[in-house]
């Protein structure tokens, strides 16, 4: 009876309005230690920006965030004792969310709200709650093992355990996506429907483990409206479900139309006649920014035989700001209108660099940043 009364109070509290133009979050998770730091974050492009901060006291925390329209938010935690899986929230002016939990597995905390999208998202999450909780426990164990270097005698057993954890995580994710696709098949397409489907599509795109789910995901993608399919998320899903042929070393380069900061359209083939170095980067990518001084040096030292072409998919404002801030002087183009361009070059992490011959043949590709690696690659492939 007491439990029923407590749950009724939660629902009542979630229904109580917040101040006009403010979204309110009230949380009660008794297992959290005092002073545990939590942040409420909004998305700015691919970057998350903190909009409010809370320190837990007696298991309670709260956030206040002025909003003018419905939007997505994220709760982050900063403690090794709390799962680092992001907790997504839907916000709306004058609405409130009540968060409760009985453990530190943040993603599966219960979120009560009168925002329809939040209630729909909760149904998908709670349907796989057991799997999500085990996934979080495994991720926390994995992080602990990586954080504490093992003694030499323990190294082999730790490496084997890390491999086991990866296999178990893949198995759990597969079960989650299998359940989610069943639920999607019984639901009407919506914004939340598209969010859930997009997550599955991205995993199908990047990990062969989930390829058997492709046909079922295509069935649900086909139910989306043409408007959703034409959106950025819709294009990403199409790209994941119908991947383009990737160019490999020795293949003819993939070409497309890219735009410069003046709005002028260019084709990659315009730069043939010299070697082309494609640099796929983003403003939020730390290693990308680290590599810029070496790219500048290469663009100047090899100017007679090499054209460096930066390829960014960031929104215009962030792309332009980063260009000015970091002094990018080489060819600087944006591929946001053609998300398949990155996929054709196999870009699944940045920085990603591709060297193309003057005749348009892919000579080499590598990713990540290591001091001096760019110069070593150029000396290896460019003539003296």
C-alpha cells in the first residue's frame, strides 16, 4: 500500500507545472553519494553544452533550465561509481520531470513526465531494462579494469576479461535492438520512433555484429514519412541501411560536390594534377585540432605537388568559427549536404586522411593523430 501511495505521489509531482518558460527536473536516487556532480546538457550540433549543474545531497538533486520550445537534453554524471551512459530527457516550457532510482545505473533511472515524447521513450527503455542494467554494470567494470593497469602476472587474465566483456556487451545490445524492433513494428512512426530506429541503424552501419538486423530495420525505415527520410537523421539511416561502395587503396577516388565558405561549389576532381590530401575533421574533435599545425606545414612545404583539402561536416556557424580560430588557409570544404561522401571513404572516426594521386587513384588512408605521422606518410608516397 505504501509503495502504491509513493508511486501515486511521483505521478502527481510530475504532473505539477513548472514556472512558465522553465523546464524543471527533480531527482531522488538514495544510492548516490553526497556531492556527486551531475550536469544537465543541451546539444549544439554534435557538441554537448552544460546548462545547469547539481550536486547530490541526501540522494536528491534538481535542475532548472529556461526553454522556449520542446527540445532534447542529456544528464551526465562525473563519478566512477555512477554509470556513464547518458540519460536523455525531453524538455518543454512549463513542464517537469521527476527522476527516481534505487541504484547508480543512471540510464535506467525512471523518468516521469507529462511530455508525450518522454513517456514514449520510457516505454522503449523499460522494455529492455534488465539488459540495459547489465550493460551498464559491464561498462563500469570495463572502465575500472582499464583505469587500473594490471600487474604483469595479471595482464593476460585482464585482457581475456576485457574481451569477454566486449562479447557480452554486443550480445546484450543485440537483444535490446531485437526487442526494440519488435516494439517499433507495433508502433506508429513518431519522433521517438525515428530516434530509436536511428540508433539501431548507426550500430548496423559501424558493426558487422548487428548486420542480421538490417532487413528488419529497413522494414521500419520504409514506414517513415518522406519528410523524415529527407531530414539529416533520415539520410543517416538510409546511408546505414543502403551503404555506398567504399573506395579502397588502388581504386578511383570518389567525387562529389562540396561547398566552400563563400557558398561556391567545388568538385574534388578540380584539384587533380597534383596529389590530394583529404583531411576529414570537425571543430569538436581534439585530435583533429592537434593535427592542424602539421597540415599547415604540409600545405606550405609541398605546395608545388600537393593540395590539402579539409572536409568538414559541421554546421556553417561552427565550421566558420573553427576555420578563423585555427587559421585554416588550405582548401576548406563542407560535406554536410552529402553524408555519403564520408562513408564512401570509410570514415568512421576522425581525423581521417586520404592521399590521392594526381591521376585520381587512392594511394593510402589512415586515421587518428600521432605526432609526425603525416610527414612520414607524405615522404613514403610522394616523390622526392
